[in-house]
C-alpha cells in the first residue's frame, strides 16, 4: 500500500506543471484518508428440492432415473461452475413405483358421452333452402299453398329463373331449388333424422384420456432437484461517491479475487466479528480462503488452494510496496454479502479491489486530490472540494434570484 510520503509525492508531481515543490504542497496541513473500492460479483448456485406424486399414462420404464430414500439427504456433487445454466434432476423414491390397470375403462375404451354408446345422434330432417333460405320461396303463396290475389314483385337483384310452385300451382313464381317449399331434405341424414356420431364415428366407444387408451398407468413418488445461478453484483466504495469508479481504469493496480469452492463462503467468525472461521479475519486467513498471496508484511505461504478454486494474485510492481490494501479490509467489506443463502450449494467470488487515497490541504481549500495506484507511478485525479461545490451552488442560486428580480422589475 502506498505510504503517506508516496501519496504526497504523487500529488506534487501532479502539480509539477505549475512548478510545485515540497514547499508548495508541504506535509503540514495535508490530510490523507484511504478508501477501498471493491467491484465484481458473487455467483451462487441455489438448489431447491421438492417431492410429489408423478403419473404416466400407459407403461414406462423408470430404471434410467436415480433412486433415493431421503430426498434431503441424497448426495449431489457441487457444480464445477456455480454460474452454469439452470438444471433439473428428476429422481424416483425407492419402492414407490406402482403399475396399475385402469379401473374406469375397458381395455382403454369407454362409452361415447355424446351418443351414450349408441353410435348415432339425432339430426334435422330438413334444412332451409340454400337458394331462397325460406324468403320469397314462392311469390304467389310464400310457401303456404294458398295463392294470394296479387303475386309479390320479383326482387330486383334476382337473376335466377322462377318455376311452377308445387304447393299452389302458380307458374313462374317459385324458387328453382325448393319449388316453393322453402326447405330441403338434410344432406347428411337424407331426411332420416339420424346421423353417425362424429365423436366415436359410429363405434359407440372412444379412447380413455386418463390412460391414453392403454388401459394401464404408472404412479410413483418423484423428487425434483433444481439448480440455478443467482448473481449478486458487488460495487462498494468506502467513503467515496459511486462515481469514484469512473476515476479508475483497468490499467490501475487492482488486486483480484477469483475463487470457486467451499472456502468461497466461510462461516462467521464470532471471535473477531469478521467472516471466516478459517482465519479470514486475518490477511493470512483470507489468502488461504481465496488462494491469494498474503499482503506485504503478513506471514504466510503464497500460492493456490489446490483444485478447489482458481486465483489471480495481486500484481507486484518492480520496486516499492505493493499498492493493494490489506486483504482483511477486503474481507470486512465483503462480509455483509457473504452470508449463506437458503439452498446455496456452491459459490464463486470474483471481485477486484483497489485502495485510493483522498488528499486535502489547508493551502488548497477548493481542491481534493485522489491518488490512484498505477504502474510505474500513481496518477492523481483532481476534483472540486465540497466547500467549493457549495459555493458554486450558492453563487448559482444568487444569480438565479437576481435574474428573477430583474425580470419582475422589467415587467
């Protein structure tokens, strides 16, 4: 981590264009605070287990599904990638499979509900004539057989020829299709009043839906295990506004944690109040939990944790102290997010972290200098101080009030 002298030297270099030196920015009057940025994500694989009765119409071979005795205790390995897509595992409770004959049908058939097993249904013997639809079927008697004194006028749009009415005997007055009757025999039943049932096609029985026409079905107790990823985005800036991330870039000296495995969600350490029963409260413990090298000056053996996770050690400059915060501080920032969720079976912690220095000085009341670690040398971001921002805001309000006053005087 950068020392106070390194931080002040970086600010002086940032002011070098104006000829600043130690006297222009002395250590006396300077106030330095350190702020940690942590960004990344925590991906959890969350598992839910449910049990219920399953049903299959007909016969089915369930030997390809794994069996269980106690669904909650059925062992399933943790996923290699907690961020993998949603997956579903179906299991069969041992001894629960029952193949049964359907008791509400006969060999998969049941009586047709529409015709009640008769095979045919009632039908109209006659239907309206398609030529006149019963309207003006005869201009002389209108289908009654009693001729009127004066025949009705032929419709203007009618072009078909009229024929002799078979009811009243008048010439050239009846519809050519029904000859004055206004209706014709049903083309389906030919006037018999009965037609084949369309549901059973005359057979009197239909397939039983419950057993899909097989006459058998299978029931069993099914366990379903669903795993899906849940992503928690991390973006923490201790004491700095969220826009502080915009003052940094990938070229800065970020430290990184990338780990998969049980150590990615260590238990709570009641002795220290930090996360990590394996010693996460200490930098060495956090290094073991994440696979990172210990922070400078912290005893411990650098390296990875084996096959349970992957690591990306914080980069080290060619000379000088490592510009990364103590890992216990990173652990403290992550603590509120590392509580284990219900159903969590695996986790991947992938974050980057960077310690910034905020510098103010009595001789520069209107400026705040933020020192960002970078190689080969830190860089400095200059922003307005809160005092300066408030003064500018007050000046803007005064200008607005004056403009309103002038406008009212002019009107």
